[in-house]
């Protein structure tokens, strides 16, 4: 199913978790509302299903940090829209992804979510929208396909 979308839309891109935070009501430093809306309107967004765990953890962490009694309604509705609406195309994990995740781990990268994101991009031959310069530099140092990782500033 994902490959079908990839071929149909040349402006498809995999997004890292920070690019979904505005949907759940959280601001992201360095990402304006205008830039976020431009991305939503002009690109078909894909997101690895396993990263929903990371997104949920960020929501909970922020609610705790703000000492809220409960998770805000916008966060719940935003998360549900990501899961149940087809605005964001959720990508299932593939067994082949594990090989790349393991390779990155052996090379010294500790963030499993970054590794899953990269593995998905390699498998689908798609760009990843991320603000993670540290991960991109790690990939470059290891001679891997760091060019797949781009920031929104490169799109706009």
C-alpha cells in the first residue's frame, strides 16, 4: 500500500515526530505555523506506525511538565486524527527495516525511533523531513545515505 502512494505522488515525504506536534497542540521551535501549513497542503505525509509511541510519550511528557490534570482534548483529538484519518499515511514496520535498525545500533546510534525512521526511508526510497542534525551528521560520518534527511527549510 505504501509503495502505491509513493509512486502516485512525487511529493511524498516521511516526517519525523516534531512535524506532527502541531497537530496535537504542541509548538515546535523553528517551525512556524505558516511553514507547517505549507507542508500539510503541499506534501503527502508518511509516518512510521511505531513512532506513534514516541509521539504519545512527547504528549505525556509535556502534560506532566505543565502539571496538567489530564491530557488536553486537542492532543487526544490530534492523535486520533493522525491514527484514523488519512491525512497522515501510517507505514507499518517491515522485517527488512530491522536489519537497518540493527546496523545503526551496531554503529553506535542509540535512538531506536531515528533508526526506524531512517530504515523506512531506505526501504521506500523517500526523503525524511527532520530537524535532527545530530543524526544526519552521524549518518554522514558513517558513510550512509544522510542526503535522505532534509529540513523543512529545504522544502519551502
